[in-house]
C-alpha cells in the first residue's frame, strides 16, 4: 500500500478502523481483519476509548483488542497508532467531557489498554463549544510534553473552532492540531444517526484546502453504499444505508464511477477511496470491514490514483 507523510511519519494511504471491535466484531474476527490489513502493507490503526460496545457501553473494548494483538504480534513499533478520548457518555451526547482531568484520565486508560507508553496521534472525539479553546490546547500540550502522544487532532469539530485552536497554539507557542477527523466520502451523507458527528462541509473543505491540514476521514466507504448498489442493486441497501446515503445525487455519482471505471479498470470501491486520496490536501480514509475480503479490496484502493479531471468529474468540492 502507498504511504505518505503524516508529520514525520510515513503512513499508509488508507487507515484501518476498529470501531466495531469488541462489539459487533468478536476478538477472533478483529484479529483476522488486522492481520489481513497488515498483510496488504497497512500500518495505520485507528481506535478510540469508546469503541467496541455502543450499547452497554463498556469502555476500551476495541483498545484492549488492539493492545493484545500488538503485544502478541510484537509489531507496536511498526504501527501508526491513533486513538481518541473526551467522548461524551452515550446516554447524553451533549454532556461535555473535555475538562483537563477527563482528558488526562482518558489518555491514561487508553495507554493502559493499548499496552503502550504513547500513541502517534491523540484525538478529541467531540467538541464542547462552551469551553474556550485555550484551556483545551493547554491540556493537549501537556499530553505531548509528557510523551503520551506525538501529535494531536480533533474529530467532529467546526472549522472555525479548529482555526481558533491553532491560532491560540500559534500565539502561545503550543503544539498545533495536526489533523482533523470528519465524516467524508464520495457519497454525500445526508443523514447522521448521531447528530454530534460532523461531515466534510464546504467550509471545512476550504479550511483544509487553504491550510493543507491533514484529514483522516471516517465512514469513508459510505458503509459500502456504492459497492452494494453496483453489485446487487437497490434491494441490497439496508435501512440505514437508505437513510444515510441513498439519494438521486449519489446514484448519479455511481453512474460517473462506472464511466471512470472504463478508463481506469479499478473497482467501484477503489474509485470511491481514490477520490478521497486524490483531494488537494493530505487525506487518509479510515476504512472499516466486516470480512477479510473487504480488507483485501483495500490492496487495490491503497495504490489507486485518479487524475484531477477524474476526481472533479466524480464530485467537485470547491463549489465550482
Ligand atoms: N471520529 C469519529 O467520530 C468516527 C465515527 C465513525 C467511525 N470512525 C472511525 O472510522 C472507521 C471507519 O468507519 P466506518 O466503519 O463507518 O467506515 P466504512 O469503511 O464506510 O464502513 C465500513 C463498513 O462498510 C462495509 N464494507 C466495507 N468494505 C466493503 C466492501 N468492499 N463491499 C461492501 N461493503 C463493504 C462493511 O459493512 P457491512 O459488511 O456490515 O455491511 C463495513 O463494516 C471506524 O472504524 C473508526 O475507526 C470515527
């Protein structure tokens, strides 16, 4: 799989997501999927304090599985490890958990469950706009100074808050946010089951294009929307896929994907991911999988390149 710069690291073009580990995906399957990802040359694993069980919820299930797998495989030093904290409780998604104590506590628990002394990037999973960015950036600085993380980023934050946070960091000589983690896929997501998540809107895209800030995007394959529609038609769409992604706009995009396929001979899924990796700023799609074949499909996607012309034919993000 192709690699590109992420700070001072060389990181796989497509990261691997572990949100279902310990919940929908039992440990055996999770390990099989991570082994498959590493076997195609992947080194970027994304997890979070809250991943694993969104129902009960039990904290750290995904991190514990990733931690045990890295220890057994002895591959920690070859993995670009990404985790997140500061997520509100699932019973009250608007309850802020971004105090210094909460962030420090989440970080410590993550390191323990991941069986490591640091991660490569640590993300704040949600924002609380009532809390000034200054205090948050001071806490993130502390995590870097203590060596718990090399870089910091935010997920589901508004672009104006990201700009404000980095302006504060600049003015106070603190570590800047290295990356942003929004939802972003070739299929436009029309509906979010969790209203506290944020998609790549025009303003966020402009911020990335202007600043060159790294984007690591989730639900990057639109949960397989194009793959399913292309292969098996409308009947293959689940209720959630219909609600989140099915629209005349996205169906038109599938037609364009088929045109690009004639030129590139790439699979539908590879074109959808290559559209992301061809953005004018560094973009690392985070892909999930429920079967080893899904991971195998990332082998081609991780090498695929589109021309600017093909990218813009599929969907333009610059408003032109
Ligand atoms: N920061 C955040 O707030 C946030 C939010 C969500 C996710 N994330 C991160 O991003 C990662 C990826 O997110 P995601 O799982 O939503 O992304 P995704 O890659 O869009 O969805 C993964 C799902 O798509 C389906 N799929 C994958 N490959 C396929 C293929 N070749 N053909 C058909 N279907 C295929 C599978 O679903 P089925 O087989 O089950 O249909 C798979 O479980 C997560 O694991 C997590 O690390 C972050």
